């Protein structure tokens, strides 16, 4: 466990204030405020339906909030024009839960795609850079394979290689350990720590794997039903007296109340069409 | 629920109908936005160093156009022969079977070639587009594009739309030639009219307006196929089953839209 003290002296790279978001009439985030500092690993934890994935989508600038403000690398994302938004996105990297590699491209082409789209580098340089990033994630030599030829752990590592190809300031990772065996999961945790230490990235990780969270986190944000319960170092989280936090850490489910009407509407597809645009 | 009061069931039914109507309007709106956004990226993309990539357009042109040539040739030829058989059979009643060429030329060029080409491209490429975008959405690949600063409309939709706009009229023209040639071969066998004489009659029967009529329709069909494929792909929810449903819906909607638009176009232009 790194257990590093919060890097309070470092600049803030993500600043979220009073973020509220709805899906239809349902309030998902209820006034979330948090910040991520330069070079720290912030782990976002919470039970199912706590809003952690929604919060991550906001941090990745994939969702629009109902209210609240969010600054990424000092820029208010609601005020950004198209060109500024593209420039900002070049400084962000994301490794999705399932990898989200493009199935029609080889691993190498997947990794080179951001370079191809955003730089004027010649193909040979792009190939060298892709190979270097693949070496970082221990996948050198796999660039000519298709994603379908990789294992789950390899796909996640290839996704990390793609996420870091532009040397982003902030790296987001959604459930990096989900579905992996303990050895592969542990190797991926080590990779996350290496990325922070060697490349100085700020890393936001959403996970429900406690062991992994406590191993990599500088700070942990605990979400519950759209609210932030606590933000602190792993030691502070462990020692926190709140019963809800301890229940979460000890995997005790609180009584989840599910609205049957809402559940039925979601099952039958009668929810208003959401996110149908590209 | 069985215990529901009739009022409650009525309200629920109205609620459901209203939601579906809103969703339909939203889909039409999304389709319009996609076309405008594609044009935006095509024209203004290079200015912000985000051009629509030529290699992506060429890939799509290969998929939509070149690989469709065999099936288009076969279907257009079949339709041409069918028209020749029916035309000769019908005109023989009046002893005017030698005039069949006029009917074949106008029917193939103005109606059947654009229609059969549109339907085949909708079945082949509209469905493929919906499936591709749908599966990309469920695999978070669209989100990945957003996060990488790659606009999905520029990256996925604009190349497909441009490729359709080029290849559907090109395939329609190819379909004209295939249909007329196959019909000419049948006429040659049945009525002993030489191919040269047949094509002379075809050229006499057709005007530039007839050719333009067929090709103009094919341009509209191209937009419909691309946009309906993308809108259905983008609305996918629920994993692989959702992708399958969206693909089927895209084919049904685009074929229906092509036929209805064809009728409206003919109504507006021909009367």
C-alpha cells in the first residue's frame, strides 16, 4: 500500500462543486463536491447505484450536469468551445471497463489512433510510440493482433496503452480489476502505481475492489446514493466511525429500496429515449 | 396489472403512446442533426485540424459500393429480364411488342434501378452501419472516441454518408446498364432485335431528364440509408439483443422510407 499523504500542496486538476445530475426524473448525483490533485490517485468507491460511474462519466466530460460547476485542468468545462474541448480531451486518457478497443483495428492501430487523429507524426514514429507504450504495459509484440485475440487482462492493458499514448495529464480508469484473477489484478494495480510515479499522472479510478482500492489510492472518495459520504486517505477511511462506511468496507448490504414502477419501466423500455445521439 | 382501474390503464396506455411519439420525433431530430453535423465536419473540419479522413471514406465506398456490385448486377439484370418478359407479354395483346424497348428503358432508368439499388444497399450497408455503431455503443467505443477528442460523427457518420452519396448513384447507374443490357439480351432472343438496334431505341426513348430523375432519387435514398442506419445504431440499448433489434429496425425503416419517398418523389415530379 502506498498510503501516501494527500498531496495538498499540489495544484488541483479536477474541481467539482455541487454537481447535481438527473436521468429523467431520477436524481443520480445530489450535489457532489470533490477535487483531484496533480499526481494523486483518487479512487472512487461505492455500492451499486451509488452514482460512481455517473460521477466518472462527468469527470471524463461525457455527461452534462443539471447544475453545479466542474473545472478540469483549470478550465470550466461548461464554457469551453469545440476547439478548446478537443484540446482538453487530448490531455485526458480513459481506460474503460471492457477496454473499448475498436474491434475492426489491430491492437497497434487502436493505440496509434489518437496520434493519427491529433498529430502530424509520420507512421513510423507513431509505430515506435505505440510500441513504447505497449512495453510500458508489458504487451510489446502484440501490436499486430486483433482485440478478439487478447485475454481480458491483456485487453485492459492495451486500453491503458491507448489511454496514455498522448501522455495525458489525467488518466481515468473504470473498474480496472473487474473480472480479472487476483494475480492479473495485482499486476494492473502495480501498473497504475508505476504510471503515477513514472509519468506523474493524476489518476481517477472507479472500483469496487477493496483490496485494489487500498493498495493504489492516495485518497478515496466514498459515494452512497448520489452523495459523498467521505473523502480521505485509505487509513482515514479504515478508521472512520461511520456505520455506512464500515458496512461498505465489510460488504454488508443495507436495505436497498427499489421502486417497482421505475424498475418495470426500465425493463419494458418505456424510459424516455436517453443518449440516443452519438 | 389485472387489478388496475380502466382509467389507470388508459392513462398508462396514453403515457406509453406519448413516450413513443416523443421518441419518434427525437429520432427524426437526431437524423437531421446528423446530416447537418456531417456537413459541418466535411466543410469546417479541416479548419480545426479535424478533417473527415479520405481513407475512411474510401473504406466505406469499398464496403457500400464495390463489394455490392455482384449482387446489384444480378438483381438489376433479373429485374430487366422480368420487365422484358412482362412487357412483351402485355404488348403482344395489342401486337405492339416491338415497342417494349420504350417501356423497359423508362421503367428501368426512372424507377426500378434506383429502387432495387436503394433496397439492396439498405439491406447490405444500412444494416451493417446500424450493427457497427450499435455494437460500438454497447462496447463503449463511442465514449472512447469522445474522450479521445475524436468526434464520432466526423469519424463514423460523415465517411459513411459521403460514401453513400457517391456510391448509391454510381451503383444506380451501374444498375441502369445491367438492367438494360439483360433486358436487351432477352429482347434480342425473343424478338430478334439486334442489341445495337435495341440500344438505339433505348437512347431515343430516354432523355437526360429521365436519367436525372433516377439519379436524383438515388441521392435521397443514400441519405436515408446512412442516416436511418446511424440513428438506429446510436439508439441501441441492452447489449447484443439490442444490436440485433436495431439492425432489423434499420432495414425495415430504410426500405419503408425508400419506397414511400420514391412514391412522393414520383408524385411531385412526374405529374
